[in-house]
């Protein structure tokens, strides 16, 4: 195997066979072509070196520090600026450690002292300089690629809109690869074809109109192999599906990368060049990493779109459900009111005296009708809260007056069940600012819940002042709630054991209480002991927060 000759640029003003240039050439040649094959271009000024670097590619530069148009470390700086890619070996008659260190800091790969060099040392310095420069270049490219991937990652995670994200991705890639054209295709899950999504540096209309939707050409090759494909000469490649398009746009080379997420191929990312480009292994690795990053971002956008579509459909279904419940609830109230009204008239003897048994049956009809009415009102309240249509009317509420109303409202129901209902009013008048109707509904639900689960004893309601508010306490001597069920009592449709209750329930009351208390800037808690009763505590501020809670309007 023939080794490629090392192309050397010698920058030395001491000419002639007896000069430094001649001696250096002779020293290298002494090794013989079998050990070190080289070609040499000799210039005697820094300006000549700059011109040579613009015209030719060199593997290494042997640089004298003292030249007619430059001297010292400025020579190293000038050479580095002229061609940052070429390795530099400084040759100087000055045996100065500080100068050597500074030369290396400015970008030289080695520093040799004239008069101390032999042919072996020179060749080793040349080889080491080339290798150091290669490693340095590789490290710099790796840093650049990592920075690029990081920048692209930041760009494509700024949005979950698929089209915006894709355009942002291609724009960021264009910044580092301005001579490349790019195109993204995504698999359509309904048709299984690969639809054109976005392109950069290509005529979009021509690209969309010319290339097939998928299943042939380079795309088919990527899909079948699930591996990147490299095409150095696209025009003559038999896999090309549209040679006319390639010719119109002057496309020469192509790299296609699959977009794969969790072993699912979701599309392809293609790179096109208008000059012949042989992709190196490092470039292939970089583009593959970039495609993997893009695939994850694209998949996230598609998942977000699916979630958004599902959420929109769910919201529409919930809206329809709310409207239906509201309409049905209002329609049901009318016949129930008729049933309740006639039952009241019959039980009061308006149409004649009834037996005790008949009155008892009518009382059951009245109680069941009231229960159903409360259930309908609860359903309407839930619809209003969920739809954001429940309005708060904030006024000053006198606690004593509120307790008197509730005492009158529940007196008959408690008397019939043989229970005591006690309201412990504060010694001095107490008032606070809230929605009177909604807060009365909260206490009404808690009192009714206590009555249903209490068979002997009493239900007590009292109020205690707390920091910047009041705490209302509703306690009973009823069945109690098992400790493991306490965290669930406010959940929608939660029901404890119904076997000891008078009526069935849908489990809406306490959930509505929880929602209303929270919406009115309050807090509710419950404690209970099985067989001894339960205590509900509602903490309310003296003034409702200015900002309305979700589901309420002020």
C-alpha cells in the first residue's frame, strides 16, 4: 500500500543549499522515501506563505520566526490567521523556553531549535504536529456539534406545534449547514404513505408536486432498511424517483436518515447538496444523532396534537352532557312539584280526613319528593359550577339570623325522626361577608347529611371565631365514618353504607359542599369515630377573596 506523500510548506528566508532551507530539505531527504515520503513548497516571506495557503492545501508548515516581513511570535499569529487548519512546527535559532511556550499557546504544535535537529527529530515533530492538529480539530468539531445539538434541542422544545417546530428545526440546521437543502417526510398513520411536511432551500411547490407521497425512491430505501443511506451522485443513482427534479435543483449528493422513536419509524429527514459531498463517518454519526433528536421532538408534537384533539372532543362531550343534565333537571322539577303539592294538600286534609296509615304514606311521598328535588338541585349546581355559570352575590350575613332560618326549616324533619337539632349561637352578634344563599346551601347539606346518618341523639351546629374568619362546626351522634373512608367522603358519587339510611342518594351533596366552600375561599375538614358520630368543620374568611374561584362568576 503506497502512503500518500506529506505536503510540507517551508517558510524560511535562509536560502541556498548551505542555508537553513537547504539543510532542512537534506535532513528530511536523508530518511529516504521508504521511511518518509514528502513534497515541499518553499517560500521566504510570511506574505508568500499566506498566498500559498490560499492556493494549496498543506499537511504541515515548518515556520521560521525571523522573516523579512515578520519576526517573533507575530509570525506564528500571522500564519495561524492565514490558515487555522494547517499544523505549525516552529523552527528557531532562539533556544528560549518562554518563547516556545508562547508559540504553542498561539497555536503552534511544536517548537524546534536550529542546530539541535536531526532528520529523525524533524520527521517525528512533523508527524506529531499533524496528529495533534487532527485531535484538536476533532475535539473542536465535537464541541461544536454538541453545542449545535443543544441549540437545536432548545429551539425545538419551545413549541409543541408540529409545523412551527419543524420549520424551527430546519432553520437551526440551516444556520450550521448553509449549503445544504433539507426535507422532512412523516408517515401518515391512515394511509401509511410518507407525506411531505416541510423543506428548506428547496422550492416547496416544486418539491411537493414532483416527488411521490412515499413508497418509492430514496424514501423506500430508508423505510425498508431503517438505516441512513448515502448517495454521492443522486442524478445517476437508479433509486432516484425523479431525475428531472434532481436536475432542476442541481442536487448532487444526498443523505437520508430515518426518524425512529421507540422502534417506530415515523418519517425521514433528508439532506441535499449541490456539490459532490462524500459524507464521513463522523458526519454520518452527527446527522444520525440530529435525526434522533428531531424524531423525539416530532413525536412529542404529534402526541400533543392527539391529546389536544381528544381533550377538545371530551370538552364538547362534557358541554353536551351539562346542557342535557340542566335541561332534564329543569324539566323534572315541574312534575315533582305537582306531586309534592298534591301530597301536601292531601296530608293536610284539604280533601277530607285521612287515616293515620294514609297520612304516613303521604309523608313518605312528600319526603321522597323533597329528596328528589334536592337531588335535581344538586345536579343543576354541578352543571353551573362545571360550566362556570354559578354567580356569587356577596353580602353581609348575620350568623344568628341564618341559624334561625335553618332551625325553622329543619324543625319538622328532625321532630319526625325523634332527633334534637341544636344551634349554639354566639353571645354577641356575629356577621361576615359571603354569598348568603350559597353558604346557607353548604350548611343545609351538612345538616341534612348528619340527619340522614343519625338515628339517636342530636345534631349540633355552632360557630367559633378564628384568625380573620369564622369556623362553623356541624357535629352529630350518628353512625360515624370508618377511618379508611374519611379521605373519600368529598369525592363525587361517594356513598357510605346505605343500609342504615332512610333514602337512596347519588352521592353529590358533600362533593358540591366541597366545591362551594373552596370557591368561596373557605376550607372544609371532617373527623369521625365509628359508632360515635362525625364532625364537619367549615372555615370561612371574613371577606371572600377578590379573585373569583374557578367555576364562579362575581
